[in-house]
C-alpha cells in the first residue's frame, strides 16, 4: 500500500520534471517530451499560433520561477529517499522522515504544476476547454487498470 502511495506522486513528479525542465531548442521552441506534448495538444485542440506562444510563455515563466524550484526540490528529495532505502545502515525513522519530505516536495510540485496548467487553460476558448476535458477523460479511461 505504501509503495502505491509513493508511486503516484513520484510518477507525477517525473512527468512534471520533463515539462518543467525541457530546454528550448535551437529554434527557441521546446524540445523533448514537453515540446511533443505541446505540439500534440496544439493539433488536437486546433490552437492558434498566438495561443501556442502564450502557453509556451506561461510554462517558461512558471518553470523559471516556482515550478522549476519545486521540480528540483522534488528530485533532490527523491534522490535522498532512494539513497536511504538502499543504505543498510539507515534507520527506519530516517527513511520515514525522508519519505515525508519527498511526499511534501511532490505535493508542492503538484500544486505548482496545477497553477501553470490552470493559467494555460484560461488561454483556450470555451470549445477548446471542453475538448481538452474530453481528451483528459479519454486518457484517464485508457489508464484505468483492469482487474
């Protein structure tokens, strides 16, 4: 049960880290997973170039301020936790404390990611917002585990 509890925030943090830390490419556009996600979203939602530019700007602003810091803290806390887990000399309380710090860092990162996404969502038209919600629901339905 604890492994699942940690797995979800860690997964979110890993996805967010890619978004938060993707560096601009030679042409000034995002590269890597974040760039691919923005390109896919732009196609699926039929974003205008102005909308794409504003959304890119929003994520860069957040990455350069709070989102980037939160991602760095999350990575550092997860690294510390992994080190303690694999350290035969570590005691249980140290691991619990590190897990609590990692959990808090992941929660802070989730909040910062939400702020950036909520701001970007406002750039969309009502029709695009509805389409985005439908796409999110479809992705969630595909991810549901079958038991």
